[in-house]
């Protein structure tokens, strides 16, 4: 049985998780492409998250997790539409998150339908698997919400979307909205080149900077190509020039997801001289020039070779896994430092490639512990990565 944590384990803020109930699956853009038995094609809500972090294989101290930050789950929407009718599913996701925040789970509907109307009914712990997978006592775990927003449609549409999102029936009040919603994410990893650098998107980022919202950035250097990362650097440079030139809007806080999903399948023996790695490294260093850009140490299991870890297996050779990803992580530590790197599990996506639902969260935490030890980080630096950076980046009290 793997050792996992001690009584003096640092406080953890999990900066990157996704939540959805079984009834939400028809509204997720990626769900129809997965087999019905896939680990992601099932309910993954707080009930399941609590089970993941409490795996008997690891014995995590129950007091070490302060809470989590929710990231949008890529609900069905039209990427550039300004028509509110195309925002139905992302707005429903916001409603779901504020039910968690206010401790008001829904009673289970008789069957899923986008037109089904449900009523607010508190459930007991015994009933939680029958509804949206949480109970009122789970509310303190939710520290921040990063929903989807129509950034590609421009600031006028973005502002209108937020005006709907922060009002009933989606959110009880505007102050509650600002207390929880710290920023927005719009996944770019599957979008055409030029989406991020389009005038509408760049203007949306300027608007977010003015309003004090964080931009969570998701690109994919392995499957989408390093060109996606270069485009990020070009947009950051453009926004920074706005600020340097005295413009009204400039660069918002940016939180980069998953090291930009690098190609961890490059053989270790040649990775440091590989052209793809070197180009990715240059982009990371270029991003890190801007003090308002942060990096999530998350999401690497899905970038490793398929089948590297058997389903249900705890990692036995932690040192070997740490060694295999360290060239990439070392670049991040060198460029951003502990002050701008934060822990994230990417749950439940970490279950894919990380050993499955029972062990993946713990496997990733053990790997991160190993990476921090290999780096020789001091206790203060470790505390920063486990919780302090996320607290600062997202403005969590």
C-alpha cells in the first residue's frame, strides 16, 4: 500500500476539477463520442470526487484538502453565436454550480430531458447518488467557479452572457456570483487556428482584464500542435503592448492549464534536444515573462503513452514516472517558479491514463510530491504549489 501524506501534510487547493451528474451527459459535447462504459461517460460529481480523494490505497489526511476550483466541462454551445438560445447548456451548468454553492441539490427527474422542470428538494446523504451527486454539507468544498463564456463572440455578447449568468434563475444574486465566479474558460485545443487571435476574442480578453476576471487557457501542444502555443504567446504580447502603451484594457490574469498538454511521448533519452520540446520550452519561457500568467501542474497522465499504467493500479515506480516527466516540469519550475505554479488534479479526466477512478487522484498527488522533492523545494515553496498560488491567482480568501 502506497504511503500518502502525513499528519503535517500541507493544505491542498485542487485548482482544476470538473463536475457533472449523469443527467448532464447529453449536454456535454464530448460524451457521444465515448463508449457508454468509458470512465468519463458516467456521473462524476462531488460524491465520486470524495471517494477518489479518500482511496484506501493512499490514506490521505482528511483535513488536508481545503477545497477545489470547478472548471467548465465543455457543454454544447455555438462558439461564436450571440443568440442567448445557444447558451442554454452552459447557463444550466452555472445553475448546477450555484446549487452546490448554496447547498440546494435537485430531486432526481424521472428521466432526462432538456425541457424537464425540477424542484429544489434537499436530499439526505443516503440519497445523493440518486440526484446530482452532492449534499448541502459539500458546499464549503467549492471555492471558485470558472464557467464557459462566449469569448469568441466578442465583449458585447460576453457581457450579455454574464448579465444572464449572474441573475436568477442561474445565480441567486450578483454579489454571490462575484464571490464565486473568478474567471472564465473557453477551450481552444479543438478550435481552428486564429480563434484566440481573432479581434473578437482579443477584445473579450481586454474586457475581462478591465472587469478583473481570470482567463483559464486550454490548448493542446501534442494533438493540436505547438502552433497553438505560439498563438498564445503572440496574443499575450499584443495585450501586454496595450498596457505598456497606456491603453484602457490590457492583459488579464491568465491561468494556463496542464502545461499546454505537451507531447510526453517523445522518448526520454532525446527529449531535451527534440525540436518539438525546444519549441514548447521557448513558448513556456515567453509566457512566463508576464507576472500575471500562472501555470497548473496538472493533466499530464492523459499525455503519456496509452496503457502505461494498468487500470486500478497504484504507481509502484513513482521515481520512474517523475523522471519521465521531469524535463517538462523542470522547464515550468525554472520559468514560473513556485510562486506561479499550482497543483491541479484534472479530475475526473486524470482517471484516463492514471489508473482509473479509484486511484488516479492519489497517483497524481504522489507524482507531484515526487516532483517537488526532486526539485528540492523548501516547505514554503511546496505550500505555495499545493494551495498558495491558487489562492492568489483566483483571489480565494
